[in-house]
C-alpha cells in the first residue's frame, strides 16, 4: 500500500528536489499517469491560442489597480 502520492504506480515525478518546489500535480490522461508541472508552464499553455479567457481578463481588471503600480525600482539595464 502506497504511503504517499509519489509511491503510486501511475505517478511519474522524476527526481523531486528543490528545483521542483511549488510545482503542481497534474493528471495526463494520454499517458494515464500523474506528473508535476510548473505553474509558469500551465499559464503559458493556457494562452497557446493567443487568447486569454474573458473571465480571467475581467478578474485581473477588477483586482489590479494600475494607479497603485510603481515603477520606481525599474532598471532598464545598460546599453
């Protein structure tokens, strides 16, 4: 009997170390197994069609006040 999710026969997490902190567990139905994936990867794939869902855009517009964003620490680097 498995003691944790990584002990399941259909869990393919590879080596778990600090480089995979904050990764998410997903189920891959094509391979019939659980994998871990970074949140960045999930967000990138969500816009593969170059169109964000309207609900997501509306939520951002409601929660982010552009007047409260400060760029005083913006560093453009050197040229």
